[in-house]
C-alpha cells in the first residue's frame, strides 16, 4: 500500500508540474546574477550605429576590429526552432549573458511567440533573409525580396522593428546586395570563429572545434545555429568553458531600429495570416517562459561603438573553416545520376491508397516545416 501511495503522489506531482527535475533549473535561475559564481555575464554593451552601412567579422571583412583580447560576441543563426532555441536561451540565462540571433523570416512567422520570448530575455534580434537562399545565386529582385521580406516578417512576428543587423546565408555576400544593405542602413555581420555545428550531432565536438578556433585568434564573433542538435546540447558546456578560461562577452545593440518597405510588409502580413492557425497550435510552453530574466541593472550601460579611424584590424587573420564547400554543380549532377540509376533498378511497388487527411494543427505544423524548411532551406 505504501508503494502504491508513493506512486500516486509522484504521478499527481508530475501532472501538476511539480516535478523536482523540471523545477531545478528554474530555481537555480532565480538567484540574481551577482550571487552566481562562474558565470560569463556581459563585460561590455556596445551600441552600434549602422547608418551608412558597417561590416563586421574578419573572416571576410577587415574593416573594424572592435574587440579586445579575450572578448567574444555570441551569435546564433537560422532559428527560431522551439526545442533547440529554448535550450540555448536557458543556457545563456544560466550564465547571465546575452547574444544576437539572426533569424530566418519563415521560421519567425511559424513561431512568433518564440521570437518575442528571445526579445523578452534581452537578446538582440537581427535578420538572416526570408528563406535562407544563397544570395550569390539570385538576381537582384529575388535577392532584395529575400532580404526585405525577412526584415518585414521578423519585425511583424516580434511586434516591433528589429535591429538593423544582417548576416548573409552561407556568408555569400554579392557586392550588389552589400550596396543595397548599405543604402538601407543595415550592418553586415560575418564571423571570426565558425563552430561548424552543422557538421556534427555531438555537443562536445562542437565545443572542441569552437575553442580551437578561438584559441588561435584570442577573440572574435562566434557563429552557432540554434536549430542544430550539437549546439542545443553543447552550448552550456561551451559557456562553462568560456567562463573558466576567462573570456568576456560583448553584447551588441543597435542605436536605431531597422526600417521596412511597405510592399514587403504586406507580403509578410498575408503570409502571417495564412500561417496563423498553424503557429497558434504550438503555444509557448510554460517552462520556457517562467525562467526569470536577468535584471537590466545587472548589465553594463550601453556605450556607442567608436571607430576612429576605420580599418584598425590587428592580430592574426581568421582562416576559413578548413572544410571547403563542395562543388555544388557537380554534386547536383552526381545526385541526379544516382537518382536516375536507382529508379531504373528499383522494382515497382503497387500504389497505396492515400491515407485520410489529418486536419489537426500539429500535423499541419509538421507539414509546414517539411514544406517550408527542410526542403528548401538546405537545398543549396
């Protein structure tokens, strides 16, 4: 009888959301940052005026060297994707530190509550195009649409203008689009250290690669993807290591908000209305919003980023990741040959009747991810 009673009480506690396992991280985060030991925090907050266009990240641009030795900027691309983005947010909050999220427009419209949650936790939100297409392969009008629709969609999901911070997908930065961004007052962000998190599912491998690149340079803008399993599972370990090794985090904020273009605002609204039912089927989980947010008083006051004169880059130049991009055209041709060969050799299967359509919101949402994300985001 005692065992049965204990089991019943445990089940009731779990249903009520009182599980000690679920409550532990929330309880730990209730302590003020000043009372936590071994955390990164934020060493400096820089206010960036992107008027006229600025370029950051010495892997591609040698324009500005604004970081001191031992300083890093944390950046995350391609999200939001709720389960993995939430893990990243909680790791950042546990270390009382801040990052910049370069979001994809279509992802933001799928889960606008997640976009607002990232903002609520004090992080900077930039843009990463509408659907993550490689800019170097697009004509001017298509490339402009990718950039501007992304800004409009993410601003709509956030409910206010985003920061005028932009990162090119695949770091493919044609000059014509750099000129467009400059005219639009957008800052262009490249990187210094690549975590290469998309090439592994292991959090420890991601951490090892990041620390190796950072050890060589001693500072830099770090690139991660908050849709990757390796980053979601390894980001806490990485932040622990950065703190233990004495690195400092610099948080970037914008002086002025990004502006949008009316025709792309209308496109974003139409798309948002189409997706409204899908997005609302996944309300923000309680455990992802009850995590307390660090008080603004615990962070340094933002100071303007001063660049006088420009071109002050010093120290070793970052290297490419060492993992060269595959020859895309040859890869596509090889895949086409393999596909044609496999179809010819494959025995024909009897056609199956189509299953009855499932109109549930969860199935619709999964279909949206299949249609809009997996098929097209990484098709380059």
